[in-house]
């Protein structure tokens, strides 16, 4: 039985390297490019002649230095209309097996994978934002408002700081949609949220906690001062600018309530007391 050959013909091996759909770069003892296959040249937008002889100290543009240093992921910028590429690199030392060649780098086009990871990252960020904010108004949602209120109550309990909350509800959203058309309620909620934002201090917290309801968290504020804020807000909210439609503004009905934190309060009891104190206020 004939013995199998231990190696490939040199010309066949070179032809295979030139044909494979993987970028290949052979580096010399000083890190200079000795040889690069056509696939790598295509990936980086350079000819074999331009690549040959380049070394890490003189290589331009900058991404070529990263290519030669065998960074795990190299970004090749868009050149003359070609798309941006992300190349995944692996490196193999030749251990002096071949004269004039010390290392070989292999490059896989990972652009699709990197793009997918980017899209997934963007989606995850959007999910995180949706978990913390109300989609319609951009305000904190109930979950994130409670997290912030927990910290403020801890500070009040530790340092005996005063803290109040205000509950606000637009009580006739369904009627507004019926009277002025679908979407009118959403416009009222957006206009209300903007007015509340404009009237609060930087240290205050505001969240949309239900379809029609908002909570304001007011550190260093007594219940008496919170009541004064309600008077101010009620005046502002009776003149909402809803796309210039005064009829909608005049029809809006809002109720308010307030409570000051007491040492026996947890989050639930504090917010419950604010809700239970709600009364309608009208300056119309």
C-alpha cells in the first residue's frame, strides 16, 4: 500500500491560499507584510503591492496598524463607496518553519455579526428605557418613580428631612376622546406632562403612574408648600395649549392630592394618603 504524501505541492498550497474566502497575511521577522492573499486585499481596499513591505511603525492608514498588530477585531472604514467592514483576526506563529516568514494572520469578515450585535444592543437600550420611562410622555413610569422615592424616603428617615408627594389625575380622559375625537386624551396627557416639567425644580421627581395619573415627589417640601404648588399648577393646567384648541383645554378636569412623609410611612401608605386626599380644583 502506497504511503500518503505528507505535504501539498507548493504551487497548489499557494493557489489554495489565494482562493479561500478568508483573508491571509504573512508577516516577517520585523512584523512587515511579506504576502497577502487577494481576499485580504479586497477586504482592506489595497493592492498586494501596496500591502507588501508595510510594517507597524510606518503603516498608513491607521487601521492597517491594527491589522498588522493582530487585534482581535479591526474596523475597516468605508472606502470609495465600499461598506465599512469588521474583521475578526486570529494569529499563528510559524516558529521559524519557513524562511522569511514568522507569523501568519487570518481574517474573517465579521461585519454581519457586529451589525447584529449593534442592533441587539440598540434594542436592549430601548427596552431598558421603556422599562424606566412612560412611552407617551418620556416621564418616569411607576416602577422607576418608586425606586427614586425609596431613596428619598431613606434619606428622610436617616436625616429627618421633610418630603411631600403630590397626586394629579386628569379625570375625564374618556369623555375628551368622545367629545373631541380619538387622540385628544393623549394630547392632554402630553401637554400636562410638559407643564408639570416646566414648573418643577431640578431635584423634584415626576412620573406618569397610570393612564390618567401623575405623581410628583418633592424633597425638602412641606405639605403646606406642596399645597401652594398645587394652586400654581392648577392655574397653569387650566390654560393648557393643546394645538391651539381652547375648547379641549376648557373641558379638562383635574384632581389633586398631597401628603407629607411621616416616620410610620412606607411608599405604599404615603402614596395612598396622597390619592385619598384628592379633590377637584377648578379656576375656570
